[in-house]
């Protein structure tokens, strides 16, 4: 096998493992609000509920992206023994999507979640008054 192909396969495997690892960490381990690990935005650090929702959602997205990358590259590893420009383009497109999808999806869903939480708090305050 060509050395470039081997290096690219190692890089792809490392990236897939990182997506899956971070996905499982964010989904399974209940993190407290911090500035080192987790999905951080003004809205996610607003309170613990937002923080947990954003991190679980991000973790699930990362796991899904990791699974898609695994499925996309199994045929390449098994059947293609020469790297071409088309493989690089596919890999780059998937990587761009892997970065853009969480950046678009998580804030939108988090805004809806926060609005629903605020509405629930307002309804509870009205009932208690």
C-alpha cells in the first residue's frame, strides 16, 4: 500500500475514534458546567438543564457522525487500495458536514428547549400564585 494511503487511513480512524469517544463521553458522563469539556455557549451554560440537554444532544450527534464515517469508509478500506482525489473530496465533505451539523442543529434545538423550560417555569409560577 502507498504510504499516503496508510497515513490517511490512520488519520481517518483517529478522527472516527475521537467522534465516537467524545460522543459517548458527552452522552453517558453527566458533566457539570465547566470550561474544558462539553458544548459551551451562552445558552448552554445558563443553567444545568440546558447544559445537560446540549451535551447529550451533541454527544448523540457525534456518535451518529462517527457511525456514518465508519459506514462510509468500510468499503474504502476493504476494496480500494489506492488513494485518489475523489476519496479526499469525500472525506473533506464529510468532515465539513460533521462540523457544520452540530453547530447548526444544537443551538436551534437548545433555543427551543430553553423556551419550553421558561414557559414551564412561568406556568408553574402562575399556578402557585
